C-alpha cells in the first residue's frame, strides 16, 4: 500500500480532490458545511467577516483543553465553529501549541526519523525488534510510542506474512493513522474526551459521490479494505468492537481523516508524514490568512512533546477577530484555489482575495507587466476576458493570444515537471529551464501562475543536484546511479561548478521575489526561501570571478535576469543592463549577510519569536555570526594592507 503522499498525488492526477502542499495545512477541515449529529448546522459558504451574526461562545463540554484561555471556540451562522482571540496579537506570537492526537511517518522516512518524536537520525536509530519497520531514538521514545505501536506492531507482522511473495509493501501513513485512531478509541472508550474530539471533526460522507466508479469512491474503498486487513478482521461487521456500526461509520472515519489531516513537516517545511489534531482543525480557512500552522522544533520543547504543532500569528490580530489559516496553496490563482476548496472541502471561499471589492488592485498571482513599460501591471488575459489594460497607464495588451498560449504551455509543463521531479529530475529540470524564459518574455510578473510554480520547482531541483563546490572533493556514485545518469558521473570543473551555483542562486532569487509579491512578510514559505537564497550566497565560490579581468568571468552576463526578473520592481523590458548577479568575492559575502539577516527577521515571525525562528532560524543566526567573522577578517586585512603600503615621498 502506498503512503498518504502517493495517495494524494494520485487524487490530484485524476483531478478529484487536491491535497495541496505549498502551505502548511494539508487538508484541513471546513466548518461551514453540515456537521455530524452532535454539531451545529452551518452554511455552504465561507467568508471572512461576512456573517452579520455575533459569534456565540460554543459549549465544548471539557473538550479541546489544548486551546488556551486567551482563545475561545465560537460559532456563527455563516462560518460555523471557529477560534477567536480575546486579546490583541502581534506577528510572530505563538497562539497555541499542541501535540497531535495521532501522527505517523510516511514510509520513505521511517528509517531516517524517529517514529515517536520525529527527530532526524543523528548517529543511529534503534529498530523495533518486532515489526522491524519503525525506528526510535532510544528506549524512551519507543516506550512513549508503545501505547499506539503495541497493536500496530502485531498488525504489521501479520500484514507482512499475508502479502504476496516478492512484495515489499507496508501499510502507509494514512492507514497507520486511521488504525491507530481505532485502537486508541477502543482503549479509551467512545465517550472519552479524546474519542469525542475525534468524532466531532468534520465529515463529508454525505457529499461523496454514489458512483462506485469514481476515483474518489475507489480511493475510499481501497482505504476501507486496507483498514479491515490491517486489523485482521474478516468483514466490516467486526468493526463493532472499535465503536463503528457498519460501513457508513467507517466511511465517516475516513472522511474525517482525509478532511482534517495535517502534514507533519520538518522545520524547513519538507513533508514527513500525517497527523490529526481536532483542536487545530477547528480553525477556519482564508486565502489571506492571519495565522499559520508549523512544526518549528523549538529548543525549549520537551522531546516527549514532539512533534509539536504551533499556530503562529502572521499579522496583527485584534480582539474578537477570528484566527484563520490557509487550507491550500495560496500562491495559486483564484480559480484554482476555488476548485481545490470545492473538491476537497465542499465550500466556496468568500475572503477578500476570492471576492475582492470593485476597487481592488490587480492580483499579482494573475498579472503581467505593462506592455508600454510604465512600471504598472495588467491582469492576465483570459478566454472570457481578453481585453486587459495596465492599471497605471491604461495601455491595452494587444497580443493576448500569445500570452494565453504561453500560460497554457506553462501549466502543462508544470504538471509534467512535478510528475517527473523524483523519477526523472534531469528531464524535469530541462522542462523548467525551457519554460521559464517563455513566460518571462511573455511579460508575466514573478508571482504569476504558472511562472511562480515553475520557478520554485526549478530552484528546488537545482539546489538538490548542485555539484560539489570544493574542487578537491570528488563524489563517488554507485554503478546503478552512473548507469541511470551517465552525464552526472563526469567530473565537474571549477568553472562548471561556479556556473551551476550561480544559476541556483538566480533561480532561488526569482522564486523568493515571486513569493514576496503574494505572501505577507514573515510567511514561513517566504522565510525559508530567503534563508535558502542567503545560504547559497554564502557557499564558497569554486571559481571566483572577481579576481578575473572584466569580461572573462562566467558572470560577465546574466541573460536569465534581463527584463522584469532582474528586480522585483523593474517593468518588462527596461532598457538598461542589469547588474551582474550574483556578485563575486566580498560583495557576494556582504549580500549573503544582508539576505540572511532579512531571512531571520521573517523566520522570527513565521516560526515564532519565542522559538527564535525555529530550528532554521537558529541555524541562520549561527551562519550570520560566521559571516560577520569573515567580514571582520576581510576588513582587517584591507586595513592592514592600507597601513603597510609604501609611503610616497620617502
């Protein structure tokens, strides 16, 4: 059985439900639909601040103890249940922290991370001697997880014994999370606070298609069948001992899980697995959120509390304002956001980005530069509205067909590159390399879709496959890797390594520029992108060009940064030569320092000021200190050389 990440990719490929991973809530829940029989009835439409009803305090009957007294669970006619603040909040403030009810690593991470605290492998991990699948830091972590793993361990062993000969499949994180929920409910009882919080989460069972041939129905059937097999049952009727009275209850459980699941991520936002937290799931959605859910791994957090979810304020939040996070990737244009929300959460968003006022400015997600190069932007043309003008000088965009074709080709290429990024990264890189210049030449701003998506993917591909920058270090690859990628087995010259590093820096800068146009300052995605750019700039240059004569270095020209990509504020086709980017030598080191300082400022917001920006923020702080030392050494060397120069006239 594939893990939850693969199930989500499959769902996206069939254009059914979309589990978008650009933001940090992977599918959440929407409280504006019909709750179960213990809940209130809400409307079909979500909108930030559109309800005329005053939020009423909800009787939670001893549940959700993780929510601090400074927050309240209230209910409105328009938005259903939600979490509201009783005090003013500032960006970077931790609103509340909670350990998930259930969490499980994806199969590909089982050998590299502890299955209890989700810490990465330091020296070694201890493998469970029973199932031989899960690993732990030490006996304490294994004992802490034994409450959940006791039955799971036996179930995995039976799964392995029954699987076909030659198969290496294991139950994925989705199945292990679901079965852990059932075992925990069986032990604590269906009327326990823990079980009532799980049962109180949103289910969309009544909204599911009744056609058994749809991909969604087949996915639910596959999960249900796997749960029954993992539990060692002969039929769904035997689920009664777990508090499930028939197939409909099982489908309800699966729906609650898929609708309310969060992605457990590393401090750098890489996905690790899945988790469920009913308290955090109470937070409603906005495409312009004022808070975010992260896993910062703060130093003061006890190991037994990890993986710790934290809800962090991104903006100033006033008294009685609702806490809102984003369920989807908010860098997407409105139509795609609405499509994902309808298919996955069964509601239509009415936030200020999805239902903007008539005098709203052009959305950078769907914008292009003014064709007259006035510095303004125009909305991207569509099939329904091909007549668009610059918001500043009112100049019309004439060749709209070319722009539409470029956007269409770019979207198709992005879909292909995303599908190939792990199986064939070289082909994916070629696609992004070829498509980005087409979209730039068509006038798209860095934040416009699909240019931003291609830029982010291109940056991650280049960073992941950077050659060694130390000419004295030669990578040794296995024969299998050499056979699969013969070109990558060749030794890279210092000049080639320098150009690869510079190109990765330019790609990282383009991605950060685009994110900065559509995400609020301090958003974790912005902070991580800025930190990546700063770290790339601080890497020792394999072949520094500042020591060469003008025109001889590999950075003599930067054609990929011409036009609007040279700077975030430059209009398309500005008739001036862009400065060489990235610079070389001391200028690069200084730029790295400035970029990392900016990154730490953003990380202190997105991952919490009290957390010092999380694990990444602390790493950035240490790197800033190292660069300060290097700059001081360089300045001292210049000062000494100036003092030791020969004196004229003596």
